[in-house]
C-alpha cells in the first residue's frame, strides 16, 4: 500500500501524541499559549532533559515550534497540524454513519417483509 503524504503526517502526529506526557504538553500549550521549556519542565516530575526529549518528538511531528528570545526557548503549539487528526476522525465518522444508515435500511426492509 502506498502512503500519501498526509498519511505519513498523520502517523507521525498520532505516534507523537501517543504518550501521555506529550499530550499533556500539547494541552498546556493550547491552554496557556507559548511557554518556556523551563516552565514546562517544572510541571513534570522528570528532568529538564527528559522534557526536552518529549518536546523534540513533538517538534519532529511538527506539532510544536520553537523560537528563541534571548536565552529562552519558547515552545508554541501548531494547531493546524491537529486538523489532520480532526479530518481523519471526521472521515471515519462519515464512513460509520453511512454503514449504520445502510444497516438501518436493511433492518427496516427485513422487518417489513416479516
């Protein structure tokens, strides 16, 4: 099976978001806007290096971006990337809605024939 670019992106996003700490970081950034790496690290019972590795994984999936102001590294959510996940779930929902409608039609026909 040939993967489209959006499939590859979606896979990277879902893999990055599979970890509870990374999901928590995404939630914090959505709630508070850009945050310093050190401020993010203070919220977790792990080393700054460990939090930085989680952030790097999110950066590799393009879920967050990093900018430097003076000596501070600010991490910012890229919500447009989450739109890929939203679209995928919307597509799945559409497929299931069609299947459920087809099943309902079939069951209604079966009931009428009895």
